[in-house]
C-alpha cells in the first residue's frame, strides 16, 4: 500500500482531510510538519478534553491509499476544489510496508495493574503467565481481572481518574454494599465493584451505547449488574455512589448525586483537576463535606460521607 503526503496550513487541515476521504482514501492522519524541530508546538487542551483545533500551524496530511486509486487523480480533485493548488513537486508518495496490523496494535497494550489486586487485562492477555491468578470464590486476597479491550469506546481503564476510583473501591469496599456508578462509560468501576464484593449494583449513563457497552463488558466478566439510562433509574438510595465524569457535570449533578447517598453512605467523585477540587467540594457542601482522598498526575479523587 501507499500513502499520499501533502503539506497544509492549520485553516486547511480539516477541510482537506474531509476532501481526501471523499476522494476515496482509506484514512487521513494529521502530523506536525515541524515535529522534532525547534519550531515544534504542542496541541493544548484541558486534560481529558480535545483541543479546539485538531491541527498545527503547519501540517502534514498523510492519506492511506487503497490499491488501484491513482494519487494524481486525488491531487487533481484537491486542485479543482479550490482548497489548495498543489504543484507536481508539492506532494509525494511513500510505501507502507506489509504488516500484521492486528498483532502490532495488540502489542501496544499490556495488562495494567491498579493497586495491589486489580488487573485490567486485554482479552489477548487472558492467559498471560505474568498476570497473577484470577480471583476465585473465597479467594479475597487474590487478584481480580477485569477483561476490557483497548480500542473500545467509553474508557479502557488507563486514565489516572479511573485508577484512583478503582483504588478507593479496592481499599474501602467491605462487601455487599449497594452501589450506583453514575456516568458508567465502559462499566469498569461497576464491574470492579462487583468483583470486589459489592451487592446490588446499578450503572447509569446518558449514552445508550455506553449502557450497551457496560452490559457487554459485564457479561464478558461474568458479573451481574443493571445498566440503564438515567430516566429508567428508580428512586432509591445507595451505600456507595461513584461518579467519574468531569467537574462541570459533577457540580450540576450535586443535588441528585448527594440525594442518592443514604445516611452513613459514601460518595466518590473523580474526573476533577486539582485546581477544580475546591469548587466541586463547595457544590456538595449543602449535603455533605467532601475532600481530596488522593491526587495523581494533576487529577484528584474526592470522597465524602453523608451524616
């Protein structure tokens, strides 16, 4: 296979990428044309969020060509669009070596250990001898494996906020607590809680696809929980409510999430930057006092207990 390489300015990158895809290329990646030079510049965005513009000042567009697609015709379509007028010496081709892309992609993702007991294990590492034996009934001190494949949507357990929540669950779950995971995404926190001994567990997300992802991952990991959209969550309170979202929705949800915590119950929040911790804590102050449990890589996990 071959790749067509074009240079462009920031304002052209998105439109040119769309045009190349319309012209029949298989994919388009945008690279910093000044990468590895003194002029290299980062793309800034709040951690966990995308930058406003997915391009640099000067960009290199790399378009993967299917067999049989003439790159000269693709460049001619770009010229005819008026977006850019590339001369013959202003674009190039490069060969893409044959490779087992599935194997190469899988090789990038290894089992992730969280704390002392929890392992997030891609399916192709299910029988990896380097991972401790899976938790078995009655083996409370053994490792638990959460099988979750990178590349699936809604979170794969690699983010510091997920690690913080998992570590809190591992350190504090006593067994049989009722639990609500609000903003469940892939369901990793709810699944971990069940493996750690939680009782009735509900997982909620505003995205129907996240709900389906949670149900699928729960089935793969052989745990029983109920995943649903918010409007189907019945009234009731829980001994533990966990929400790993972002600071703004957490502040807006403060009355609802606080109201879901029963007397003496726990609230665990993450997805919050260290500089946002105080304002999130203030949003929950009318119902309970919450404070930073742990911080990692600029993120915090907040915990409170309802009186």
